[in-house]
C-alpha cells in the first residue's frame, strides 16, 4: 500500500512564519558573527594578541575572523547531509543553539594577560564552532522559506534570510556603538564582553519561534513518496555538480561584505585615516538600515523580471563601487564615506544579497537542496572570509594601499558575474520542477555511457 503524498501547498500562515523564523535565526547568527568581526578589528589585537607589534597583532586577529569561514565547508558537509535526511527544521534549531552557546562563551574567555597563549587558542576554538553553526544556518533557513513560499513569491520570502543577516549586523553595530565609546581601560577589561553575552536573549526568542515551525510540504512529500536520499552528497555531485560550482563562484560575492565590515573598519580607524570607532560603526549601521528595505525590494523585482539580471546588478555594481567607498575613506571626508558606504553596501550589494537565496536554492531539487546550498555557499564563503586577511597583506606595511584592496575585491566579483551569466533563469519554474533539468541532463549522460 502506497503512502499518500503530502500536499505541496503550505498551510495558511506558514510561509510568513517560516520567513520570520528565518529572519530571527539569521539575525542571531549574524549578530554573533559580526560582533566578532567588529571586535577582531577594534579590540582583540589588544586583548588576545601581543601588543608589542600592533600590525602583526591586527593581522592575527583578522585571521581568526577567517577561521570560522574555513570551518564552514566542513560544517556544510555534515549539516547539509543531515538536513536533507532529517529535515530543515531540526538543523535550524541545532544551528541556533550552537551559535548562541559559542558566542556566549567568547564573552567568558580569559585574556592573554591572564592565561598567555591559551587565550587565542580558546578564541579560535569558539570561532570554529561559530563557523560550523553558520554553515547550516542560511542553507536550512533558505530551504525552509523557499519550500514554504508561494511559487510566484519565492524571491520575496527567501530574502527574509538575508534581511535577517543585515538586521543582525545592524543590531551588532548598534550594540557596539556605546561599548566602543567606553574609556579604553573599561572597554578592554569588561566592556567588549557585553555584546557577546547579550546574544543569549536573541537565541531564546529564536528558539521559541523555530521549535513550533512545521516541516516544509516539499520535504514531507519527498520523504513520504520517494524517500529521502541516503547519501545526498553522492546525488548532488552526480546530478548537480555544475550548479554547485556556480554557487561556489557566486558565493565569492560575500567578499564585498567582509571587506566592507571588517577591513574597511580597521582602515578607517587606523592612524593613516584617523576616523573614530563610532564614526565608522555608524556607516555600517546606516548602510544596514538601508539594506533592510533594499533587500526585499530587489527580491520582489526578481520575482517579476528574473533572478539573473538583479543578481548581476549587485555583483558587478559592488565591484565597481568598492573603489569609490575605499577612496572616500582615504580622503577622510565623512560625508563622502557615508554616501558611498550606503550606496555600495546598503543599495547595490543588496541586489545580489536579496536574490541569491532564491537564485541558488532554485538550482537544486528538494532531495539535495540543503546540501547543495550549504556546500556551495560555504566553500565560496570560506574564500570570502580570508579575503580580509589577504586585504590586510595587500594593503602593505602601512595598511593604507586602498586601491590594491579595491582591485582585489573587484576581482573577486568576477566569478559571481560569470556564474550568473551561465545559470538558468528559474523565477517562473514551478516549485515541484526545480532542479529537474540538472537531474535530466545527468540521467542522459548516464544513458549514453551505459
């Protein structure tokens, strides 16, 4: 006796609930992730590394920011596998708890002055746990929202994951503003710990929302009819290898975010420019505030005209505008920094940011969607994470060669452009047929070689 298939239509209210669950979870994940970035640029060189050589201390601190990105592909392999076998909801709850715990522990760590070389080791360990969590967060949240969304509004609903990312980044910046204004001795002794401890509040709220969320109709039907894949990775690499490569290339666009939020923050507050911590943090806060509106607007446009053109605007435009933003910082003109910071990160980068959750997710079938998004994005994000470390080296001994950093960032925007130009347009493809072409092409190749 066959098992009846679950309906593909989501229950009333579930698309909005899924979007809210994605938003709050991503807000926590990236609140945690970006308070680390701010601390790595402004505080950790003095707390966890040797102050006798400030340039080396800063370089090592920024390298720990990239460590989480190196851990993300490993986390993606495990969390992607279990997400396509056990469901989206279980992974969303797990990643929320792991990120909240690891971030809270960072706020409890002893400093180098207290325990010596053990301090940076413990910091890196917590950072690795953050990276593993982030590896599954966006992929599971994107899969959840995409599979709950109405077919003609998949772009809009999946964009809430990235709106949550910007919301978390905005929250992290706003929390850091009063902390950064503390006297130096208070900031370095206890003040920097407060933002990490506050993550517990967001984690509790996110957990309450996520644990009541229903599993997606698409995954439920897949499990009830054909069954889940025993080895999603094998199917992914056999049927969707080209799309995985596209997602890897496309995910390099995240380099714009890491350069903007970490390296530019360190550059702007360096002696060569002389902006205050608060001034540079406000640039990020206002850019993220604009992004909260721009991301769903770009995503809605992609539901009408397609994913590819909107994504291309964001990828190509960000690479070009990064020259303007870093040049503005080099001039020391705060109005110019605000203008180009908001335009680059708040408006143009949001085009790629708002559309990639649906653009990447629609490349894969339900059986391997979470694996495909997790593995593809996290490999690309790993490169983007270490872009900050490379930028610090490219900027030279004085850390002020902004034009080389801008050229480096623009070069990293080229693979996303190529990935988009070679991808299929999927905004009008019915939800149940997503990923069919890739699977069909794989089957044809097997028939020819048989």
